[in-house]
C-alpha cells in the first residue's frame, strides 16, 4: 500500500491530505454552530477526496521514472495548483470575496508567508482562521519533508553549501543520494517527520493553554509557529490572553526554525554533531543577543532625552519585546511582542523597518520552515571573509578546523555567493514588477522583501505607513503570488528545474 502511494505524484498525495485537513475547520464550525462554514468544508472535503481517489486510480500502475526534476516540478505545482483547490472552500465560506483574493490567501498560507488580504481579524469567521493556520501548517510540513528528501540529494535549498560535489568538476553523486531513490526518501521522511511535527505542535498548543491562552487561539498560534507562517486570528500574541508566558512558549519552539539539528541530524557532517556547535545556532544566538541590545540602548537613550516615566520593569519589558520580535522575524515568522509598542511609547522612537527587513533576509536554518537566505549561507560567507582577512595579515598561513570547514570557506562560500547574486536579481525583478503595478519605491521594496523571504507581516511594520495587501491591484496580487512561490522554492531550485542536465534521460 505504501509502495503504491509513494509512486503517485506528490500533488495527488497532498490533495488527499488536504481533504482530510478540511475536516478540522468543518468540525470546529459545527461545534460553534456555524452551519454554513461547516457544510462548506465537509462538502469540499468529500469532493477533494473523490478527486484524489480518481487521480490515484488513473495513475496507479504507471511506470514513472524516479528523477529529481519530477519532484522539483511536483513542489512547484503544489504551490501553484493546489491553492486553486484550497481557495474554493475559503471563498465559499467567506461568501463576499473574489476567487483571486481567496487564491492569493491560500498561496500565502501554503508558502508560510502569512500575508493576508483580510487584516481585520473579525472580518473572517473563527473556523476560516483555523483553515488558514491549517494550510500554513501543511505547507510547513511539505517543506520539512521536501527539504531533506528532495532538495538535499540535489544539493539545493542551502545544502549546496556543504555538498562537496558542487566544488569538484566531474564528481559523482554524494552519499546522501545513494541511500535510496527519491520516492522512497519522500515516503520514509514523511512517516518519520510527521509524528515529530504534529507532536511539537501539540506540545506548544498545550503549553500556551497552560499559560492562559484560549484553546482556539493557542492551536492557531501553535500551527503558525511551527510552520513560521505568522497566521493569527487575533493580531498576534499581543492580541491573545497568554501574555508574556505565551510569548516565551513561542520563542522556545522557534528554535526549530533556526537549525534542523533540533529534530534531525541526517546529512550533517561529523564535525557538526553537537547542537551547541552548529554554526546556524551560533550565528542566530549572536544576532538575537546583539540586535535587541542595540534596540534597547536606542530606546533607553530616547527615554532619557524625553524624560519619560522610565522604570526597571518597563525597561525589562522593552528588552524582552526586542528579543522576541527579533527572533520572530529572524525565523521569518513575523509575530510581534506585546511589549514592542510599549518600548516605542516608552522612548518616543520608532524602530527602523530596515532592521526587520534585514533579519528576514538573513532567514532561518537550512531544511526548516523558515524562509530568507538561510543562516548557513551567511555563515559560509562570513568564514570566507574572515579567512581572506587572515591571509592579508599572514599570506603563508594554513587554516585548520578540518576538511569540512575548509570546504565551507571555499566551495561553500562560492555557492552561497551564487545564491546571493540570484537573490539580488530576484529582488530587482520583483521590485520592477511591483513598480509597474503602481506601487511606490518604498512599497515595492517592502513587498518584495516580504514575499521573497515569506515574511508577510513585514508590510505592517517595515514601512512608514502599514501596507495593506488588499489594496493591491489585480496585477499587483499576481506579482505578489509569483514572488511568494519564488521565495518559497528559491530561484536556485527553479534554475535547477530548467537545467538540461536535470531533464536528460539517464542510462539504466
């Protein structure tokens, strides 16, 4: 049975899982007495299950070549085609929105961007908010599984920094590709990671309930935290009843978006086994310590100048607000602490949006649900730059730290630089596209960074005035959709999909 399912296209499998996921908001709507929303989701759950069954029967028994391009193409179609199905019950449940708005909303949720066209929480029914959070949770699970099962064997998604075959011409496939064919890897890692993903979500849900959050808001925030989508029915943790305790719980579980060593060690080198020595964890720790300290000192100086009522507790609250918000945007989640506004009122100074955009551009860990450039690529460039400075002082010096560290400083840094060049090109093209839709330069910059880094809440905080996604024109929404898909898959994967080497038939 599992072998037959593994041979089906990834899109068909995800349609079946989406049909099961529709039962959750349907059951919630039935429990709160919203018969229209409940009937809508139950009906489309049945129709989606029938569609998945028909596709499975039609494709059963067909021999399919197990090629990397098939799985990359499958991921691309999941983020482009699947939202068409997910948007139908969303539109039918809302009843007074266009299908384009529903489609953009589902693409935003599935890519874990969290950019919403419905900024007022009361605009949507609670069950629809739960559906958005569920779709974002599914998108995070897809990235968890696909990163290790699909992108790792192809040395994409940040794995190219450590893949030694990239730096050596004519090298053979790496050990990670010899373990199993891609279909078997997708099945194996899906079975192995789903219980971990669901268990961590359940733990965070219960933890937030224990600190005073309502069960509905707690499950939405738990799903959004694990998927780093930032989807919330109440405007973030500041709008809930969990207080600082809920924010601490969320911050603890955001570590799973910093490094995948927290839940998986597959594919790591022998020198990077310990979690505390992981370069992504160390770099994230440095950023989370230094940036909030800079923001706190800035607000402290501002508070002294305006002679405001400054107390120890308000200062500690301001420091915690900076730590939580920095960690949230570093992992491209986009949650804002309830003390974030208090710190600005305390000093009378606003936080520059450029800092938040920079954090989102750095991004989280490789093979996690976070977006951005990934911490490992930044680490590789940092190590390369430090080595070059050492060679200026000591030209004949020999660097140590092992073979893997030497590779990261050379071939890894080279691949990281290639990615940053592609990312810069993507930013320029998307900004130009947004400018053609009538957006100003500042709006184009913020929207581009928010979509490419899958950090939708940036639009509310990075600009001088909040940018509303529902105010975009039709062409602007289409550009936003394309940018979110591009940011989720990364341009490097798209280039690999278009490469002739990927499509060329291999001898059996």
